């Protein structure tokens, strides 16, 4: 019985997040339909800015997670080089994903 409460909490949080994303997508769709009925189009967005913005945000999150997870290596009974163990993947994956997005922005800009 004690295990069901955290499961319901996690499912509830995920439902709220995905529900909000679905609602935002639906509102974007309704706005596009309303513009089309009036004979208007959406203004063009500048391409490439999204990659840089998301890259910076994800890199910052990955850096914060990496710095927060690094002290766990000092409490480990096993000897990992530079105290970097498998727990650091939680920070390194978003860090390098964000760096990849930033690199992609600069390699594909005109």
C-alpha cells in the first residue's frame, strides 16, 4: 500500500505535464485555423534560434546536474577514476546533448 502513493504521484505529475503540452498544441492548432479562416498566415520565425536557446538551457541543466552529482563519487566504496561513476550519466547526457545543439546551431547557420 505504501508503494502505490509514489506511483500515483509520479503518474499524476506526468499526466499534468503531458496534459499541459497537449493543451498548448491544441491552442496552437485552433489559432492556426482561426488565422486561416480570415485569410492570414502565421508570421515566419527566424530559423535556428531555437537550437541555440534549447542548447543553452539543456547545457545549463546538465552542468548543474553534473556539479550536483559529482560529490557522490567521494562516498562510493569503489574507486572510480576522478570519482566519476555511472551516476554522472544523469548530468553528462543533458550536458553533451546541449553542447551538441549549440554546435549544430553554429554549424548550420548561414
